[in-house]
C-alpha cells in the first residue's frame, strides 16, 4: 500500500515527507509505548502512535520505520518534526483514533506486523 | 580514539532527566557502525539496546556514563549510572514490570520492556545494582556469530 493510499484512507494531513508518498508500506503496528514498539517493530513498518514527543520519532528512527502516523489529530512537537525531516521519515496526522485508524488500514489489506521474531539477516 | 585492541572506543555522558538529548548516543553509535559496514540487523539490535539503556539512565538516574567500544569481534557497551539503583533485579528484568511515574508513562515510557529488550537484543548481558547508589550494565554483541 502506498503512503498516498494510507493518507487517503485515514483522511490524513501530511506533516512532512510529501515527496515520499509514492513509497510503499507492507505492514503496520500501533502503540503508545515506545519500548513495545522497540520490541515488536521491524524495518519498514508503518508506525501508528498517539505520542507526540521527540522520542516517538527517535523510536521510529531506531526501528527504521517507513513512516509515522499520529492518531487522534495529534502531531509531533516541533523538535519531533525537525527530527523527522532530518532523518527523512514521512509523517502523517489523522483525526481518527488508534483503533479506527488501524481498522481502516487492516480492512484495506495492510496487515499487522508479525509477532514472529524476525527471520535472520534481512540485510 | 583508537588503540591497539579496540578498533574504536567512545565515551558519552548522560544527564538524568535530559529527555531532549535522550537517544543521541544510540543514533551516533548507529551511524558509526553503519560507516564501518557492520551488518544492519546487528546495528539494529545494538541501537535498540543502547537506546533502552540510555533511556533508563535518563529516567532513573542523575548521571550516567556510556562507554562504547568496538573490537574486531565484539561491540561492547558499558553503562554506569549514579541513581536510585534497583532493589530487585530479577523483578526489574520481568517483562511488564515498571516503576515509571505517571509523567514518564505519558511520554510513552513504562512498558517495562526496556531491560528485557536489552537482554533479547544482545548476545551477552549483565546487570548489577546497588540501591541508592547506581546501576551497571555490561552488554556485548558478537560480530562473528550467526544471528540469534
Ligand atoms: N538505571 C536504572 N536505575 C534505577 N532503576 C532502574 C534502572 N533501569 C531500570 N530500572 C528499574 O527497572 C524497571 C524496569 O526497567 P525497564 O527498562 O525494563 O522498564 P521501564 O523503564 O519501566 O519501561 P520501558 O523501558 O518499557 O519504557 C524500571 O521501572 C525501574 O524501576
Ligand atoms: Mg526502560
């Protein structure tokens, strides 16, 4: 699913990374707890979160998320946006709540991150 | 910095409560490992462990020192802090156990997954602590080992 499609489905606003909306995501995960994200996140994930501080972007950077979606109409704070721009992670903001956002994406064919531990060397 | 045994060695200071710089160390280490051509899955594991360790110092200690060294066979982190320390390490190591305050939880911390994440992502991990004094972590990653 392209980020453009994600944007449409969630009626989201693009906070940054407009030029990267043609990129594809193949799975997603959502959490407001950063250590949970670090435990389940995998490279390329579309990460949905309701946290708005800089750490949410940091965490996305560390797990090498493809893009970030802030739910419940939130946006990262200024520091967060700057960091997202710097590392080149597109950021969307939707007014839908977490459950609804995930539901829309799942229903339209974007699966959740697998709970199985990553298979070796994705390289 | 270079010396005979270590390919590289880096020292960082961490200030307790300094959330705006939290994460910088792991990002820098990640960059360094990337430049050195370490395989990406290992870099990711190391970055996660570094980040969790760094965050715990920011969350629970006044002051900390993060030492990163790289030898031809290992990535090695030691993280030493002056802080409240941990009474019951076995308990602290359990997934979901957290003493994070409401304030920290609102910031997205307190899943009680930090120490378990460090353990899971590293190849060797040791923790010791003196309540009221501080905590010490010793974390290794083996470069020449097959992925776990
Ligand atoms: N450096 C430290 N100094 C003092 N106490 C610590 C330290 N690191 C961890 N702890 C204690 O161990 C508990 C578990 O730590 P852990 O990192 O696993 O989870 P957390 O920090 O509470 O939440 P999370 O890391 O998931 O955001 C903490 O809540 C805290 O009580
Ligand atoms: Mg922690």
